C-alpha cells in the first residue's frame, strides 16, 4: 500500500509539471514495479519512463522528480565516498571525470554536498543543503585542464583535443547535475518531497517562462525552433486546405437539384482561392521581454514559407525594421538580439521602453506596411515606464490591418498594475498571455491565418 501511494504521489508531481499521465499509464507503471521490484533503480527508472512519458523533452523533468520519490539513499549519499579534505575530493573527481566513472562521480557529488553544502543549523528554520554552495567550493569547471591531461594519459589513440574537451565539459555538467540532484534529495527529506518537487525542479522546456529563462534554457528553446516550425507549418497548411471550401453556391446547388426532382441532395460550394497572408511583427526588445521577442522572431522566420511576406520591426524608444537581421539571424541565433540592438536604430537615449514614441514612429515612417491582407503580431509587456501609451496609434494599426493580436509574456494577473497599460491596449486589440512555449505554440496555431 505504501508503494502504491508513493507511485500515486509521483504521478501527481509529474502532472503538476505539465506531464500528462492518465490512469492507464499509472496502471502500467504499477505493473512494471510489480514485475521488476525496487532492486535495480536504473532499470526501474527506465521502466517508469517508458510507461509514463508520451512526448520528447519530458525526460529531464521526469528524472528530477523520480530522484525525489524513488531516492537511491536516505540521509547519506547513494554510495559512500571517503574524502579527507577539499583537495582530496577534487583529485578523486579529476580521476573519475577522466575515466567517465559515473558511480564514483555520484559518490563524490554526495560527499561534496555532505561536506560543503550544508548551511544553517540542523533542525533550524533556515537550514538545508545547497548545490550552489557545494559547487562554489569544489569548482569543477576549474579542473578542466587536469581532466584533459588525465584523459591524454589514459588514451593511446591520439584523441582529438576538441573532442576530448567537449567530452570533459559534458562530464563536468553531468557531475553538476549529480550535485543538484543530491542537494534536492536531502532537502526533500527535510522539507517534504511535494514542496521540493513543486519549487526546486526545473520545468520542462515547453513550460519555461520566457522572461525568467536561464541561458541554458534559452539554448534549449532555440533548439526546438526547427522541429516546432515543421509541426506548425503542417498544421497551418492543413487548415488552409480545409478552408478552401466556402459558403454554399445557391445557383449551382439548385441546378444540381434538377437531377433529383428539385431536392438539393448535393450542395455545391463556392470555391475559395485564399492567397497567403502577409505578416508583420512589432517587437519590444527592451529588458527581459527581448528574449521572448527574439525566440518568436526566429520561430516565425522559420514559418516564412507559410506567408506571402513577413516583415519584422523592433522598438525600444523608436521603431526600426529588422527583417534582414532576422533573416540572417537563423545562421547565428545566439547573436540576434545583440545585432538588433547594435545595428537597428531603436532608441534616442536610454534603454527603457517607450511605447508611445515607438508606435508613433511606426505609423508615421511605415504607413503602407499594414494593409487589409496583413496580420499584425505585437510582442511586448505593455509597460510604458509612465509614458503616454499612444492608444490612437494602436487604433490606426488596428483599423488598417486584417487582424491585430498582442502577445504578452507577463502573467495576466499583473496586467494593469504599476506602469502597465496592458488592459488599455487590450480594449483596442485582443491581448493574450504568452509566457511559455506551450502557450506560444497554441496561439500561433490558432491566431495566424492559414
């Protein structure tokens, strides 16, 4: 009964992190546990992943939660590791990383957290174990040269230096993951699995909030652009095919009904020949919003074949066209935001967003960009820094365009608070919360014309 309850709690934690698990998958997982038992933890992990996961990109979140609910040890590290001091731990770590010995790496991660990661007083209100504190002491990144030297000594095949360095860095990152997992496991014993699962496990890529994503998470998001764009292009093309049948053609329907005694058994539809629509993006490139805008720009550029024309504009205090920069940015996505900020004229002074002047410069300098076949996507949080929101300029854009949609990466609960003019803008054009990749995928599929 205790094991069944643990499995139910584990499934509940997966659902909280956006991983859909139904009763059927839960029953399969229970059957797998019954057959395999708990002796081989790696085998159990693989079996539960096979029965519970449906989509790619969920495994990292699954592994982190699995380590909380099915830990390899209680109280101590998974494998005992004797270390006398920091220098001996680092020396042992060099040898383990050079050899790729994952068992020893795990043991050293546990020893490191136990020796250097504890903060506060045991039993106190502010006590626990810190992966950050441990890694600051062990400093595994500084061991790279020693690891490479040990790897050269162990290999006689003349391993290429670049390959060796890439492998060593990957092993260092793996050790960092072990340290983070060990710290989470120990804190979970202290604070409770449910609490740590909710607040300390990183969300899966499609649920990462754009405005708070780390550098590694942004890199993961960028890697999803091409496969996601192919999926969205298929959806848009299918919707375009379905939309070719228009309203009933009454004259042709009545003519056909002559063959059935005047009964319209076979309705005739008017054939529509929809052209590919034009798309204009208007993006706030200030502050944390820039990451969301940059990702969306790259995604839409990957979908460019679905539209007759795509033009991109960026603004901070002024608006400037960045279509050529975005087209070239697919080859170097990491540097796109930097090139936009340095090569486009987006400000007169400062780096704070000025929506009023930006919208004014757009409608004045590019009056012919928006027309009756144009769909406009505005990307921004609508925070004016106390300036004039220039609602009239937004109305002019909405009056000219076929559709205007505003995607806001800020939580809906904060719209209209402080210097946010989001609710004012939302009265003119439809505004949608778009905080993560899952929401963006849904909105692009539903809003962009097919």
